[in-house]
C-alpha cells in the first residue's frame, strides 16, 4: 500500500481526475500539485470537462489544469477519485496504453479492475472524500510543507463529498478541524471557494421533477423517480430532501441518457443499500452505458432515446434489494 508521496519526488507526474471532474477529484489533484512544488513536476489533467463547482475552485485558487491532456512524456500517472478506467471517458485508451508508473488514490466502492499495483495504491471506501486520503499521504511525506491553499482544497473535498457533513462521523470532524486550523480561513469562506448560486433553471428543474414524480412504497421505504429536463443530480437530491428514501431522475437528449440516483443516509445505514452496487452497476446489464458511484450518490451515462425503462429498472432493482432482506415486502405505486 502507498504510504507517502515520496515515490513521486523528482518525477514528471500527471495528476489525473475522472472525466467530468468534481470538487473532490480536482481538489485532490490541486492539493498534491501545490504541495509538491519544487519536489516534482506536476500537471493536472481532466478528461472531457470539469463540473461547475470544480471550475469555480480552480479559478478562485488560481490552479491551472489541462482538459483532455496527452499522456505522453510523463514518468507516472496518479489517478484520483476513481477506480475504473472507464471513468476516464475518451481518455481511457491512453491510460490503458500508458507504460509508465501508475498510482491510485480513491474512496469509491470496490471495482474488479486493478488500475495500479497494490504498492502504488491508497484506497479506502471508509474515507468520506479522496482529499481526506490525500491529506493523510501528504502528512506522512517527510520534508513536505503543505501550503495553506492545499489545506483549503482538502477541506473543499471533504465538504462537498460529505454533502456538507450529512455523511460524516467523528473522524470527519477531527480531520476537518485539523485542516481548518491549518487552512486558517473561516468555514463560510471555504464553502464560497466552490459555491455557485443555484440558478433559475436549476430551481425550475427541481420543481418540475417534483411535479412529474412517480412515488412507490416498498416495505416502509419510499422510492421516487422522475423524468427531468436537466440537472438530474440536483433533482434526485431534491426528491430525497422532500422525503424519498431513494430517488432516481434522468433524461434522454440527442441519443444520450443520463440517470442520477440519491439515497437518504439514515436509510442507507439501516439497510446497507448501495446505489452503485445494487442499482447503477447492474443497470449496465440491461442498457448500453456506464454506471457507478457511491452508496448514496450514483449515476449512469449511456445511449438511448428515452429513460422510462431505465427509471423503471432502477425502481425494480431497489425493490429486489429490499425483497431479498424482507420476504413478502409489500410494493405499490401511489397514483
Ligand atoms: Mn470523491
């Protein structure tokens, strides 16, 4: 297992996020890049695009990155916040062909693909964020001075991936307290590093998701699904905030299908349900596309012309999970 970042010293390193990097992925790369200044030559690479919050963070902290980087000329690649090469999207082939050293730091639910040798990997699905794992590696790297901006990145990853501490335990707060002390900025300022005002169209999308929702009861769980026009992840979160234990939102546009799922934390802890394992990874068997994520937040990107069948399958797979634990679980749709 990787125990510090010393193996990266004096090398030319590509710090690689998953396609569509989120705050945790980008902040992990940025924290390493800022801390290794002078010790290694690093470039942050983001396949395809970056999400808006991550872009805001990059701009505020003035950390540069390359979209769709070429992997040529690097001694090593460090994969951050993903554990299957498909999550690199169009950069997957370059990764598989890369003949230099590969490293992996990640906190996603286990996948069968081995992306980097064990000795170069530092993975724990118990970690709330990948930045938390990066923090632990940075601390254990002798002779390294972690700059304030890197601490701000670590904090940003923890805040976003814990859904503002909804999925946190005492360890999260202990780490956060250390990181905040070192970052030396108030909480509100940390949040403002990556915050965007929810715009008009996001609010309308969430309200429309609520208007078109289909509601199911399975045993004592409330399941919800809705076809939306955009912002499927925000819409799924909104339905959970309204009371669903698990929700699925999605849309099809120009031959592409996107589905997001969210689940209530308390219900997850009680049932051990895992959206990635029990629903989104299994969706790949029924529809063309790629699924994955976390127990409480997962998604599916695929091709197709509609999402009715996808959403129905998400509900069915959730129902299957519940029925396995509880035979004769009553299922019905509220109409
Ligand atoms: Mn993450």
